[in-house]
C-alpha cells in the first residue's frame, strides 16, 4: 500500500470534489430521459372506421321526451327498424330509422360524414316531415364512447345539443340526446334509443 503523502491527499480530495459536482448532473440526466420520452408525440388516431360496428340492420326501441325544456316528464315510446349502409367506400354512412308508436310514426335519416383533417365525424339528421338536414353535431369516439355536440336555436334561445353513442357491443348499442341551456352545466335527456342487431342483417359482427 502506498503511503498517503500530502500531495496524494490533495489529489484524492480534488477527485472527490469533482465527482461530487458531477453527480447532480448525472442524476438530472437520468431523470430527464423518461420525461423526454413522455413528451414524445403519439400517432394521431384514425377514426374513419368508428361506425363500422353499426353497418347492418337493427331493431330499435326508443323513447323521446314529448316537450323538451318545458319541465315535461311525458315520454313517447316507439319501436321499429334502423338500417345503416356504408357510402363513399366507408368514408361516410347513411342511417334510416323507421319506427312507430302510440304518438305516430318517426322517419329519420342521418348522414354521417368523416373529416380526415380534424379526425371527427359530423352527424346530419333530417326528418321526412322537414325535408332538410339540421345543424350537424360534431365529435369523435374515445375509449369506445362517441360524443357529438352542436349549438342550435330553439324558441329564440341558444341550446347546446349533446349526442352520445355508448354501450357498444357486437349486437347492441345505445344512443342518447340531451339539451343544455346553461352552457353544459346541466343536461336534460330527451331521446334514448337502444338498438339490437337483426341476426340475419348485413354488416360486421365485431364491436367498436
């Protein structure tokens, strides 16, 4: 073993000081790597097939609030059929609903269009009575749930509209529409529909 001379002692002290100064930097480098990885951009999701699960024929049971935003609690019930077809090679789809109930007949058409730039869908609905498409509700699917919004005017006041697609399985799905007059703080549900696939209908049998 070499004796510890004054010069050697100073050299050891200098090396220890240098190592101590470098440790914080090394620690920061070690912590920075995961943070940099966390900031790495993720690939944007292609939602153009979000509605593929619904292509085909469905039995529809629905109820709608007779007089939304009036305090009414009277619901009207209907049963019928919904047929969903691909158009534009799957970049859009067309929904036809025909249902009847004690209050009469509902005939609705919905044209759903996918925007590849925004990666969102617009849902454009028309009734056979009105004959024109209403304001589109726009949105997307996240974690198997679709949410779509629009701002409309009803009886002279602004109404926020929310349309939700949920509980999607291979053979069933649920649709709900709600209105808000306070900017989304509270919602009044006015439309609920549950679809069950007709077994011999066309379309894929896989869930969204």
